[in-house]
C-alpha cells in the first residue's frame, strides 16, 4: 500500500474556500480566548501596575465565561478546519535542488505543526480543567496553558501571514469557486460547501448550548452536558470543599479568631460573635470561577473597610485556615479592599455560610476571580 | 507584502515568548511531559480521528444510498464535535466524593440519549428524502 498524496483526496469539500470560512471563525474564537485569558491571568496577579477595575461586578464573570464558551465552540470548528486541509499533510517536500524552497516549506510546515499541536493542547487541557480532571502529572495547568496560549496565537499569526493572499481571495470569491482547489478535488461531497460550513457553525452552537449553562443561568436546563447544574448550598456551587482543604476542624473550632494585623502588630482579634455584632451589610455579587462556571449570590457580612481601622492605601493579604495550596493566602489590591461592596461574608442567601462555602467567614469582592475569593479567612494583614 | 511580513514577525515573537515561558518557568521533567502531550494531541487528531473519519466517509459512500448521505454527514459533524467536547464529563474522572456540586448530571445516559436522537433523526431524514426523490423521479408514475 502506497502512502497517500494530496491527490488521493478527491472531495471538493476539502478546499481553501471551506478552510478559510471555518478558519475565520476559529481565529475569532482563538483571539477571544487569548484576550480573555490574558484578562484572567492579569486579574490573578498579586498586584496590578494598572489597577484591575472593581466595576462592573460581573466583568470577570463575562470575560471568563466567554473564555470557556469560545474554547468549546473552537472544538468543532478546529475539527472541520483540520479535516478540510488534511490532504496538505501528505504534500511531498521540494527536492534538494531547490534549497530555498525546501527551507521555506520546512519552516511553514513546522509552524503548522506547532499551531496544530498547541491548539489541540489548549482545547484538550482547557476542557479537562473545566471538569477538574487533571490526567497529567508533572506540568502545571495554569503555567502551561498560559505559556502555550502565546505559542498558539503566535503560530496562528504566522499561519495567517503565510496564507493571507489565498485567504483574501477565497473569502472575497464565491464559495464554489475553484481557483485555489487542488486539481483532483472535484468529486461532489455528501453536502455542498455552503451546507458544510453552516453545519460546522451549527455544531459549534450545539456544543456551546450543551455546556454554557454552567455560567449562563437561563441555559441551565438546556445545557445537559454542562460540568455543573448550578445547584449548591445557597444556590452557589463549590469548587473546593472544606474536607479537601483540610480545614473542617479549624473552621468549626470555638477558638477560631479573625486577626487584623497592621504593620506587623495584631490590631484586632475578633471571634465569630464579635463579627456578628459589627454592622452587617448585604450585597449581590457573583462567584466567577476560572473554570468558567459562575453564580450570583446574596452575601451578608462585615465590610472589609470597617475592619481595617486606619485603612491606608495599601494592599491587604488575606489568609485562609488552609495549611497548604497556592491560594492559601492571597493579595487583595487596595482598590478592592476599599470598595464598599467588598465583604467578609458570614451569610449566603440569608443563611450562615456552609462549611464548604467558607464558614466562619469568606472574602467576597466584586469583579474578582473566584479562586481569589478566599474562604475560611483567619487573618487580614495590611502591609503599610 | 509588508503587512504579511509584520504579521509573521509578530507571530514569531509571540510564539517564541510562549516557548521561553515554558522553558523558564518549568523544569525539564515538565518540558518532557508537555512535549508528550503536544505530540499525543497531534497523533490523536492526525492518526486516530482523521483515520476514523476517512473510514466513515468511505463506508458512507459505499453503503449509504444518496439521499441518506447529507443527513449522515450533518449528524457526524454535530454529534462528533459534541462528543469530543464532552470527553472530560463523560469519563467522569473529575468526580470528587466530597463535592456533590461538580459533575452533577447523568452525562453518560444523556450522551446515549443524544446519540439515539441523532440516529433517529438521520433515519427519518433519510426516509423522507428517499421518498421525495422517488416521487420526483420522472420514471415513476403517479
């Protein structure tokens, strides 16, 4: 059996006309994923050279929801895009007598290999992360997904630069034009080109509808394959349980205290009842997780500014009862700490916080990644 | 040409920055695993998924009567895309006994239901299209 060549593929659907139309939307989805991903990583920095805004409170909910939604939509788009250009995989290299052509071809195909590998990697690890499934053992999801996003978007730009004349030409011509087709791509497929492109967009739409309910409440009943129903104590799901964080004992101990530390000195030490005795405020704020799910909650508790007596223009370090983990202690930038909506919440939906939601108290601030809304808070530290 | 050169150069710089991030922030053991995953992703597509789709295409052209091909192709694209996007929830490997709010739907049963609906839709569409083609055929009377 001989290895296939591009000429072995005879369907006229495998064409630049289809590839460019699907690729355009794939590029738009990748671009959205990239930009919203940058927003998310910036939001998670311990301090922000340019302050991250606290309003609108649902800003991060939208950007991170878009990140996951466009990522899911990219899966059918990428599969059909790759299907439409598969014959090129079997293209022979130019001969050694054309060294310049050979080098250029190797570079171009190398950039495609990088693009395909990083794209598949990003989509596969991204959807695995939404389900909190980590089948890899050594690399860090967060660091690697971030680094390879730059690789994927860079390789995508190189690919667009190389193909730009063809892309421009096929996008401005009729979809059935044959100018750029391979000579053997003449056999009618099961669908017309237009129908294949529409089917691909429909497939992307179906994948989004089936999963987006984790972040779009009115889609919950439609999103039968979403990672969450949206149910949970107080109508808010849980990312990390008290058991997983190993705080059950410390969080329910009568010895629990909230310490407010200013300039290295313990300024206040408050019991649960002390916190309850302070003026209580209620806010409606979302929890918006990096995994793309989100839920609105009605939180009540003490305003953070009220606890930070002599509050200065400084960041606040918020420390949890957790003994380990990268989010045991987080930095709350000054603009978040001073926002009147930022609470140390004691209640959710009119009930005391459940242990899994961060009892005795948790941080809740507007427009902030869920992973930084520290639970089981025991210490607030103003560095000033 | 200048636009293309600028775009290509920008892309090269961004990709190299990403590669530098991998090399500078992780250790060689992690590089190796990342490389394995990158390679496995390409193989999963270029060898496994493409192979299956080519096989299904050949089977379709040999087995399916003409009116059935379009519904089958549409079904394959929509169902295939959805199924691949759902692999993480279908494996159920992210389920944690201490967190009942995560992966709290009957995914596998739902997937079978969706698959059955897709097959039924193809059968109905195929039958309807066969009948219509038969009726439109000038050789048949009536």
